[in-house]
């Protein structure tokens, strides 16, 4: 094996490792008690809003892309609204935690992972693209020119912007009655 080939394999493995780590973290945030970090939530809302606005600008070229974006945004907001209604808050050792609705977050993450895997598999099985279509197959172009990818992207944007904003707003107005105690949870320590 040549040094170039070994470097390529190591780079590819490292890339897949980093991607797997981020996917694991995304799924991990859907289960169990999560510490509420206001600064992190504000940053995530800003990132999702910025990315959503940048990608939304690309829908101006196509009615299908605009409809996919609106449908995805509506679906994401609906899922987030349902998830927010089932989110619980608790305080432990002076720290505020939330327990997200597992199935809503899992569904959104599964949509993202499923679309990512589909794009990966379809990209591996497709012939090499010509230079005329490289933009459409780039990371940005694949979102901007594919209605299914556009819809899933905006499901993520709608879900996370609403849900993280809900956490920020609701956590600032919690009363003692809103907080779940260990005894009310059956002593399981959620």
C-alpha cells in the first residue's frame, strides 16, 4: 500500500469517525435528562436561524423548493409544539434540567440520518458527475435543488428553533410546581 493510499484511508476513517460522533451526540440529546445551558441553546437557535435564512434564499428559483421548505418548516414546528408539551423540567443540585420528548426528537433525528444515508448511498452508486452539475451535487446545491432534502432540512430548522426557543422562554418562567421532583418520578432519577 502506498503512502498516498494510506493517507486517504486515514483521512476517510477520521471523517467518518467525526461524523459518527456528531450523529451519536445528536441522538444522545433525545434521551433522558439534559442540563439546560442557556448560552448553548441561544447559539443553536442563532445557527439554525442563520442556516435556514441562507438556504431559504435559494428557494427563490423554484416553486417546488419553496413549497418543500414551507412544508418542512410547518412539519418541524408541529413536531416541536407536540414535543414541547411533553417536555419536563427538574432541578437537581441547583442546576436546571429538562427531559425532552424522546419520540419527537428521535423522529427528527431519524429523518436526518435516513436522508443522509440515502444521499450517501445514492452518491456512491451514481456515475461521476460532470462539471456542469457539480454545484447541484455539492453540499449546498443538494439542499437547494432537491425538494426532499429541502423539506427535511426545514423540518430540522423548524423543530430545533421552536424547541430550543421554548426551552429558553419556559425555563425563565418556571415555578416550583412546574419542576418535577424525584418523588413524583417514582424515585427513578430520570
